[in-house]
C-alpha cells in the first residue's frame, strides 16, 4: 500500500479523496491550510494535516515518508510543492494548467530519482492523451485541433456560465498567452482570439484561444504537424463579455479584482457537462483523412456524493495517472508527459473509466 500526500482539499481535492480513499489501495494524507476544508473530507482511510506551505525545505518535512505527492493547489504553489517532493524523493503529480509552472517542473525533474508528471487533469491532461492517440494513426499529420469546455447544463446568466473549478486557473486561461503551431511554426497567440462556432448534437457552441490546454504537445509534435491548437468551448456570446472585462476594462491587469467580481457574481454549479472534442487530419495510406473523438460527460455520484462533471474528470485524471505510475505503465523517473500514457490503458483504469460514462 502506497503512502500518498494530497496537497489541497478544495473542490477537486474532495473528489480525489473520494476516489483514492474508497479504493483501499492507498494510505492517504490530505494537507491544507484551511481547517474547514479538511473537515469536509471523507472520514474513511484519510488522515488530515493543517499546514501552511512556506518554503520547499520546510514542506519537504511534511512530504517525508510519502511515496507519492498529488498537488491540487493554486498554481503559484506548484513549484514549491514539486521541489519539496524532489527533496523527499517522492513521485510528483499535479493538475496545473500554468505554462510557466510546468517549465519549472521540467527543470526540477532533471536528474530526479522519481517521476514528475504535471498537468494530470482534463485539459491539459486527458485531452493530450486523446490527441496523441489519434495522431499515432496517421502516416503524416496536417492538423490537430483540441476543444474542451466545462459548461452549465442550465445556463441562466448573461455569461451563460457558472464557476465549476479554480477561479485563478480560469483567469489564467483567459489572460495568458497561448502556445500553438501554425503553418509548421511554433509560437504564441493571444487568449480570447480566433473565435469560431460549431454545433454538436444540435447545440450551438463557440470556441476561442485559451492558455495551457495544449500541455506539452507542442514539444511532442513540433516538426511533425502543420497546425496544432487548443480552444476553450463556451455557449455563444460568452467570449465577447469576457473580452470586455479582460481587455476593455483592463481587469486582466488587475486579476484580484476580476477574481472578486467573478466569485461574487457567478455561483458554482454541480449540474454541468464536460465537452471533449478532438479532430486530427493527415495522410493515411496516401489519402487525406480526418478522425475525431467527441464525448460529453455529466455530473455523477461518487462515494454517495453528487460531484460535478469537472470534479469527476479532473480527479479521475490524476488518480488514473497515479494508478498507472504505481502499476509501472508510466516512466518511473524524470519528466513525464501526459501523451506518454496510452489511451487504452487510461480508459481501462478504474478511475479512467469515468471518462467513458455519460
């Protein structure tokens, strides 16, 4: 039985705790600075530690004795937790969408005796595993397009949106530069641009550039694909309002105010749907061919509790990768990219199977 330290007991941390504590295969300790969050965690097979994360050296003492660290903390703590895991010789997995944090983890992973696996959620995360799996089926690639959205089933406000996960992460997506490959050249494009519209199952959606969703696919597919991009999916009209807030009112430069506005005005919801849509085109047996993967995942009951679709998919992602690491289906040391996981192994996993449910 592996000793696991989960850092962060928020909305996603609760779901991770339900999955791992219910499996019976992990001794789980959850560390969080907030006593109230710790009190809301499941009782069975869970230890709690109220901890304020300071520097990596001191937090390494908390990590000591654990085989694996799972980080579900805000992105600004990512590097500290990862460095503490390295000092304590523990495997490290996280959910960060922040590009700079991932670059720091890549550096930390150099020469490490354990695995460092960032971006283990939905996007980045599962979306990269799907895209890489489709890409392997082609002799030569032309385009890889990745679209993901976490949306309310019953939109009622002007934004047609409810908060479903980290507000800090959402703001990062809307404000930070976006990696892409265009006409064979790798670069960055601004968030909230390149608006497109499409329909799926009779519902109209829009999609636009957001940061972080590509994970490490630019590294993996550079020189192999003409065009690679990631866009977030929303209901039509959402992008224009967000662009007004971020650009016209300049709240992208005052993110603390933007966070307060969003959290004050927009309620959370557990009635959501996660939409995953990946399209890859290229040449197969001499013919230009296209193949797509489309999936909708709704809120589900886990451990007797209703959990939102984004909770389920994000937690299932990191828990499946943790299982696969323990089972030897992922590299055991150094920096590990999401696309190094086989889609078949992921979907066959007891946690990954949640991606196969509607």
